[in-house]
C-alpha cells in the first residue's frame, strides 16, 4: 500500500527526491536496517572520478545558453545549408541537435530556439504543422552528443567509460540527423523557395560562430583520441565557455555570472540528491534480490535477446513519458544492467538504447513533457502539437529499431563490442 501511495505521489508531481527518499526510508524500515546505510551511496558518488565532470559540463551549457550560442548556431547553419532544397529543415535539425547537446535539456532547446526557428520555417513556406512538429521534435534530438549530461549520468550510474559512450553516440545521432533531414527535404523541396549560396554570409557567420563550433569538435576529438580524461575535458569545456561568452563575445557580464552559476548549481544539486537516494534504494532492492527475481521472471517468459530488447523498449518508452530523463536513468539503469548482461548486451549499447528511448519519451503522450512545453511556447493545444510531431515520432521509432537491433552503430569503436 505504501509503495502504491508513493507511485501515485510521483505521478501527480511530487518532487522525485522526496518520493525516492521516502521510499528508501520505508524500505530500510521494512528490512530492519539502519537508514544511515543510504549515505554510503553519497560517499561512493563523491569518490567517483567522473563526478566533477557533471557540474562543469552543466556550467558550460548554462553559460552558452545565456550567452547567445543559439542565435550564432542558427546563423551559421542557415548560411551553410540554407541554399539546399529543404535547407531550412536541415538547419533546424542541426541547430536543435547541437544546442540540446550543449544545454543538456531538450525542453531548453524548444524554449530557446523555438522563437527563432519556427518563424524561419514559416517564412520559408513550410506547412505550419510541419514547422511545429520539427521544432518540438528537435528538442528530443542530440542527447547522445558530447557533452550531454544524460550520457555523463548514465556513465556514472553504470560505471561505463564516458568516452566510449560519447563515441558510441556519434553514428546513431548522424543517422537520426539524416533521417529527419531527409524527411524535411521531402516536405520542403516542394514549396520552400531555393536560396542562393552566399559566400560572404557564410564567412561572416563562421567568424561569429567559429568558437562555438570548435567546442564540440574539441570535445569529440579529445574523447576519441584519449588526449584528456573526462574530468579534464569538462574543466576545459567550462573554462572555454566562460572565456567565449565573457571575453570573446562579451555577451555575459561579470554581474550575470552569479545567477548563471546559481542556476547550474541548482540543477546539479537536485541531480546529486536524486542520484544518491536512488542508488541507495537500488542497493536495498539488490539486497532483497529484486533484480534476481526479475531476471528469473524474464528468463521464464523471454527466450532471446531480441525479444528482451523489444519488451525493454516498450517499457522504457512508458518510463520516458512519465519521468524526466535524469530521474529515469538513475532508476532504471541499475535494474536493467544485470538482465542485459545475462542476454549478452554490451553496457555501452544498452546505454545508447536507454537514452534513445528516453529521448523519444519526451514526445510520447500522455505526459511527454516536450509536448506541453511546445504547447505553452507556441500557444497551441497539446493535441495539435502531438499531431504535428506524430510523423517525427514515427521516424524516431524507426531510428530506435535500427539502433537497437544493429549494435555496430553503437559499438563501432568499442573493442569488446566487436
């Protein structure tokens, strides 16, 4: 009865750290254990060498968000791709992906870029429904690219190489970009006007945004070549973002730095509380042999890895539309890891599948959060937003199937996955 009550409280909007804390205290009481055992996980998290990367990457993303990186990226991609048939569709997809990777939150992408991209798409004679759907779905793309906070969090929870995870996310993201861009090409080539390629505009946009564009290149290169550790790369990224916005573009003044740091610290603090409590609760579940019982139940009913992946995808889509991505990662990952290991699924591949599902969950009714954010941002009914995003949702589901059942897309650079 207590567990049902806690689940209901979580569904009606009770802060997750309160629900998890109450569930953990209730579980320790039922197991007749000292609640102080829950603090062990906080100590283990604090000792993690990758812990420092999370607040530093969050600070970098928040700084870039406030510094106007979104406008510079839109201008650059418009100059680079806008001349193509359906070029503005490619621009919207590329900008949303890159900005979501920077900010670490898909909802921020809709709020920050919606006012720029939606009018741009409408001016290019894209159908209103298509423009609304592309900008809404664009917020759910890019979470696999560095320096995505979701990837960092999965790496910490699953104790998997974060560098391997970032490299593993490159091909799936490129595939999604080509699929969405191809669909935009089909829709945009019919009605949208063609623009002349203007070399001087591309040069001007490159001069304005070259430093923004170097950041993901540097992060990906540093991880792929093993030049820097994740913690060192996070420190470099945060310093780079601060210098970029405060010294080069001068879009963030010293007086604005304290609110930016406070905003980043609030997000990081909430994440750490949820992470520590959920891992403490997971330990209690492990002591109660819940994962083992779940594995035995699945073994009786599921006979192959492909069947397991199908049921896991269905369950994760439900989780993704009910919980925010960070909470979902720390709750479901410890439960899925031993089951996936039993079926021979590589933890890096599992991470890409989990994150891909949770990305799509943002667009899945009844409570896909991006549907509500877009409804508020564009003053449209939620049902209208859902109808607009439905083609992109189907496209992303097809992408999810490819990522799930073609492990080479994720494991192309993972030696143990070859």
